[in-house]
């Protein structure tokens, strides 16, 4: 079953649903018994600790993937040029503006469900792990990134659903559609890309996962989206480096 390209997406979707339903239940319970704000802050502290623990796990996953690289020079050059290109066009800001525009549009409508759906969709679908996970799942049928993303999303869904309600659970549909689309594109492209190239693409993607982990820990504030072009540069660099007498 794990050799199926969409398995990671399915697991991620189910975890979002589980987290959302737990959050909705907690929200109803808290409303019923009248929990006060200080208890909400204590709960927030627990959530922060859990997210930091997830950050450590994400770093471990990223390092283990990055160590499988075959040519460290390809990875270094890809990261340098890719980050330069990403900063030049500022992908992070572009995605941020798009997300803000969508959020403003839907928040004008009937609050509640729409707000929960849009907020959670943006949180779970817009990010480097969505793309790196799709490439891993689609090309190598390795779902580790989506497993990690699913656990992080589950914790986030639980927190958001306590206040935003069932709309957060509906975002599971967005998670499945977006990640399945990216994964199927990776499957189609993977047949035309040599194994040596996909290996370096996954290694670069794993470094981005490490950056996401350090962000979750609060150690850094790296704009990982601006590094995303680096993942695709091995397509050109691996053949080029194979011609050089290195």
C-alpha cells in the first residue's frame, strides 16, 4: 500500500480530519463547562511544546533524506542559485499576498465555517512541505515528509478547530485535492527524469525540510518558499556536472 503514490496524501488528509474532529469536540466541551482564558493560555503553551517536538522530528527527517545525496556540489549550487532566484522574485511574499487576498474575500461572507475552511486551507496547503512531499511521494513513493506534515497539520487542526469549528475539518478536502494534484504531476514528470536527478532533487528538498524544522523550533525565520526553486535545478545541473572532470 505504501508503494502507492497517493498514500502519503491520504494519510495527511485523515490526520487533518482526526485533528479537526478532536478540536471541535474540545471546543464544544470548553464552551459547555465555561473554561476561562488562563486555561486557554496554558493549552497554548502545551501546543507550542508539541509543535517544537514536531520541529525536532522534522529536522531528523530532513537530515536523513539529505544524507542520501550523491553529489554534494549539485546540492550546494542548487541551493545557492535556487535561493537567489527565489529571493529575486520573492515567492514568499507572492504566496503571502495571495493567501491574504483569499482570506479577505471569504471573511466578508458568513463568518464561521468559511473562515475556518479558508484559514486552515491556507495553513495546510501553502508551503514547501506540500511540494517536497509531493515530489517524494510521486517519484520515489517515499511518504516520510507527508507523514511528518500530517502530524503537524493534525496538531494545528486541533488548535484551530477549537475556535473556528467544523470549517477546519472541511479543509481536509483541499489538502487531498492540492497534494494529490502535485503528486500526480510528480508521477507524470518522474518517468522522464533520470534516477540520478530525482535523487538530488529529493536531497535538496530534504534540506528545505530541515529549514522548516528550525522554523518550527523558533530558532530561525527562514523564508523556505524562496528556496523552493532549488529543488528543480538538479534537472539541469546533474547532466552538466556529469560532463565536468570533477
